[in-house]
């Protein structure tokens, strides 16, 4: 009986996780389609990749951008299926590709052909909106195929870092954009590519709101009890030695939220005025006392 309940609970959890993932994939793909129609296609700007190749084909052959992207993604899907996980790779990626690529041409009938003629605004807003869409897709554990699949396969086969392959493939495509649309469009595409990556990372990892604190002190018990008692934050400690004085001292470590930095400084200074403290930053913290107390506070 307990086994059946456990299996049902696990099944319900898995269903909710999959449902959340596909919601993220859907929203991300729609955002990418809207972004193409509002900012990138009207300005002839793209961050390299399949979208850049589709713009070139559209200008030279007149094919719809979404259809061109879909046709170009077919060999990428085949590569990914063969080398990057077969059906586990294909299920989510194919869903995103179909929704995004078909959505570009479908939404073009309803959306305005651009909102501004300013190339810089199109480049920046296209990067921000596109980065949000990409970040949501990655958080949904999917991809939009494209040259990212090609780069990953080449990396697996040759050992060349993915970043270098990205630079090579996207660089060639952006150079093609320059030849077809003019070098000013290529330069704006480079700006778009850079900002796009920054925004994607921000959406994927979140803002840097976690601070890490290292405290070197001779009064470890007093400092750690003060931090735990007044802030409710767990502290980890280990023994260290000053390499100049060879004196034994304790090193304490804890994670805090950004607004709590000044409170931590004050508490440590009161417990040990001679303590040495270094504050760093991190993107995320999970598990342990920090997460437990954060959850209690929210509840």
C-alpha cells in the first residue's frame, strides 16, 4: 500500500515537472517567434545561427524566414538525434523547433512589421527579448536546435571548446549577413549576439543575489553563535593557520542574501572586532540551513 502511494506521488511529481517544462518551452518559443517579427526580421539583424542563415535565404531566394529556419534545422535535428541523446534529445527540441519556426511565419500575418526603424534599438531589444526566450527554453530543459547542435557534435568529436566553435560558425554567418545586407547590419548583429548571451545567462541562472562570507577569527564560537542566533543562518568552520604568524585561527563560512551584508558585518564586528572578513558573490544557493530558513521565512 505504501509502495503504491509512493509510486503515485512520484508519478504526480514527474507529471508536474514535465508540465512546467513544456509550459516554459511553449512560452519561450512564442517569445522567439514574436521577437523575430518585431525586431530582427525588419532590421535584417540576427545573432548568427540558423536565424541569420534564414534571413540571407529570404533576401536571396524570397523564401519565408520561418520555413527556411525549419528546413535548415532538419539536418541539425538528425545530428542531435544521432549524437546527443536520440529520443530524449528529439522530443523537446522538435517541439520547440516546430512551434518557433512555424510561429515566425504564422505570427507575421498578425504582428506589425517592426516597431522602430532604429537599428540600435532593434539590436538591443531583439537581444533582450530573444535572450529571455532562450533562457526560458533552457530552463525547460530544451533547445532550439540550430548551430548549437552542430557545435556540440563537433566538440564531442574533436574536443575543441564549444565557445570557439560558436565563434567560428556564428562569425561566418554574421560575415554573410554583412555581405548581403551591409556591414553596419553585421556590426549590429554582433552587439545583438553579445547581449543575447548575457540575457540568456541571467534568465537561466538568475541575478547574483547570494553573498558568500569568509570570516577569520579567534573567537569562532562567539561569532558563529551570534550569526546563528540573530540571523538564523548556519555557519561552517574549519581550522586555518596564518602563513606569516603561524598562528592557529578558525575560518567560518556562510551564505546570506544581499540585503543582509551590513547586518552580518555589524554582528561579526560586535562579536570579534579583530575578525577578518571577505564578502563574495554567487548566483544560487540550494539545500542546507540557508535554504531551510529561507523557506521558513516565506511560509
